[in-house]
RNA sequence: GGGGCGGUAGCUCAGCCGGUCAGAGCAGUGGACUCAUAAUCCAUCGGUCACGGGUUCAAGUCCCGUCCGCCCUACCA
């Protein structure tokens, strides 16, 4: 099976201790739209997401809450992360947790293989250790001391001097992969996208790589190092392996070779792990690197990256409760150039909802379905008197599809939506020009009336298919209202490449009343 | 300190290799229309493309400098 026939997309897995915010949701929605689009294009598609549950932070919060780390993780997965996927209507094929047996087994197998092949060596890790926190600190976590500790670097949390501690660690020979990585970036220029991120990564790798410490001795919430159970695996090394553990590496070779390699969708902050460490790990194990690492931008609130400490973090449900999940998906996918940072504001969301969804697409659906109800007894009419104006709609639909496919290939989700939207705009203009409400008054023009409404209904049929990956709920309602569910089968079974083929919605299909797809939202 | 990205109409942003590139959407204004969620359609107002130099026949578009903003600098999408 060729690369074009299959599509495996993976999101980063959520660190369970985080609080879900719209940034997490943004990544998920993007992956979901890409997956749904490919699936409906007839591509053998698999989409994966999940949770990252090991590490000291989780251990500590679990202890603070008086439960075991596993219980703590279980609780967060069920109360926060799986509900997030429902909130934004994600249709993932699998959900992997790093505490699952299927994952831990793979981590150990993988480590053992690298160890046996000489890619893992013993070394000594030297770091700043805060006794209060009971953990090693990065330089960022330190501040200048005051008072009796003036002149020293101290822990930002405890304000006390840190100790320099040494610990035996196992190291992954990352440094030996520098040239191989550079060769990869060179031979596969779109391995890292967008280009700005690629440049960043390339120059980072050129500066040289250190071996990576991949084990910890100071706590025990993690996957045991198979040949030395006094160590647990470094969380990132553990977490990255989810992308292959979930598809059966080491246990189901057939499925593994069917799915791998993956497109990795990541926030640009963790691109380094995915575009440097991860491919190196795979190379060490003799596996193909990911197909692509695509780094999307940040959601900015008030011009700055969202953050909890600045209280700009927004929970996805705050948005979906007001506007619905379709609007959430549409807004972030259409308003932001995928790959670049984008501003979020309630005002912008609200304005676009009103202008584009309620007044644009939603109202178009309303007026067409209402006219078929009113002038044609709720039966889709036949196009018997076709003019250039009607053919033009057909052409716009074909162009919209072609443009969307081109854009999607390049992961330009916003451009794909814009291309589809040309059909929304064209249909609204078409109705205004054709004035079916006037044509309806003259019995002699019945053929034209039917043709106009048939064309409009057919256009809506195409829109329902093309927009279903972005707005599964509204398009489903429209699909049923058009009588398409009964006449053509389920919306999800419709093939995107066929979406612009005219004349699919048969004359005689029974339409049903359609409530507002995107009801007006009164100002709060 | 080093690195990245950005500064284009009131707002959010397109503008790839320099030559209809001064644009889109929204907001504003005027008009048309009534099938529809007072919605749609047409027209229109609006910018010395951050600032200063330079290269060029020609520069938002390349080069240098300055100012401003954001981000990264090994474990936050």
C-alpha cells in the first residue's frame, strides 16, 4: 500500500496533570479534521491521541491528594481528558495511556533493544537538586537568593540553596545521530513543517547534540529500566514511544507496518522532541522516522501566549457551551492560518460565528430548505431547465473541491475551508439573482423554479459533505433535512472526492424542516 | 546573551522567487430585495505597507541599522 493510500496521524499525548485548555483542543481538532477528511477521501486512516501519565509531578500531586499515582491518573483521564474529546467532537480511532500494559511492554522492549545494540550507556548526571522539592532543577527554576542566601542561586519555590548532586543515569546516544538527522532534514525537506520551524530545528541540531539522560533514580513512578530496576524511564523517552506502542510495534507487525510512519502534529514548543529526539530513537531501533512533523502555532490571547499564570487559559467547554462544538472547530480551523500563531478573542469568535456561520452557511441552509418546503411540498425538485447560471454553481463546487483538496494536502486547513466557502457565498448570490420567490409566482416558470431549488439543494449537499470533517453536527442536521440520509445513506459514508459530482441528490427526496443550524446568540 | 517570528486599512490577517501587490474578511456608509436565523445581494469609505538608510530601471517584497511586540533557549497544545 502506497503512502498516499494511508494516513496515520498522531497528536501529542496530554500530560494528565495539565488542565485542558483551548490549546490542547486546537491540536486535537486539527488532527481530527485532517483524519476525517482523509477517511472520507477513502484513505486508510488512523488517528491516535492519549495521555502521558508518568513522572515526578504526577507522583507528587497524587501523594498530595492522598491517592496512588495510578488512581490519580485514572481520575484525571476520566474527568478531564476523555471529556475534552467529547466536548470538541473528536473521532479518534484509539486512545493510548502510557500506563497501559501494551505501552509499558513496548517501552521496555525498545529500551532493551537499544541497550543490546549499544545505543544506551551508563553515565553520570549532575544537576541542581532541591531537597525541599526532592527533585532536580533546571536553571530556569532557580532565582537569585536574598537575605542569608544572597549571592547564591536558590530554588524558586523554597528559596533555599540547591545542592549539586550526581546520580547514575543511563544515556541515549543522541549525539551520534547529529549527521543522520541533518541528512534526514536535507533529503526530506518537508519532514518538518512549516519551514520556519524546520530552520529552527536544523540550526539547533547543527550546534551539536548532547546525549540524553533517559533514566531517573530519584523517584519510581515510571517504566522500569528492564536491566536495572532501580531506575525508571525518563518521561519523554517513555511518552514518545506511544506513537508506535499504540499500533503494535513488537507485537503486531502487520498492523505496525500498515500504519507507520505517522504524521506528527505538535505544538511548536515540543517540536524538538518530535523532530530531533524521536527520529533518532527510531533510527537507533532501525525504524523509519515519522512521515512528517508539523508544528502548529500558538493561540494568543491579548497578543500573548495563553498561560495559566496570566489567567488567560480558557477551557474549551466555556466556548462550546455558548457556541457549540461545530463553531469551536470551525472558528479555530478557519480563522487561523494553520502553522502560524493566531489571536483568539471572544469578540472575533462571536463576530465570525454571526457573520459566517449564522448569516452565511446557516441562513443559506434555512432559506433553501424553507423554499423547497414552501414551493415544492418538501420534495426536492428535478432540474429540467438548466441555464448557465446553474452550470456556474456546478463549476464553483468543482473548483471549491479541487482547491480544498490541494490545500489539505499541504495541511493548509484554513485555505481548504476558504475554498469550500466560495460555494456558500456563490449560492447566496445565486439565490439573490435568480429570485426563486418571484419565479414561484408565475406558474409558467415552474421549470426554472425547480431547477433553481434543485441546484441550490445540490449545492448544499456538496457543502454538507465537504464541511462534515469540520462541522460534523451541523452538516448531519443539514444532511437529514435535505432528505439525503434516506436517499444517499449516511453522511460519513459520502466520499469527498465525489462531493462535486452533480445530480446526486435525487428528485423526489423528502426534505424535512430545518431549525437554525447556528442560532443567533444574544449578547451576554 | 544567543536564536526564531512578527510590526500592511478601525479589527483579524493574505501578499511565494522584487515589476496591476496596495488586497480579503469583519466593522462603517449608501442602495436593492424579502425565500431565510432583521438574514441575503450590490456599491462604497478607508492604508506615506513600524522607522532610517542602501541595492535596483523597479521594493511591503532583497540588504544593513534602529525601535516595538511575542516566543524559544532540552521536559506546557
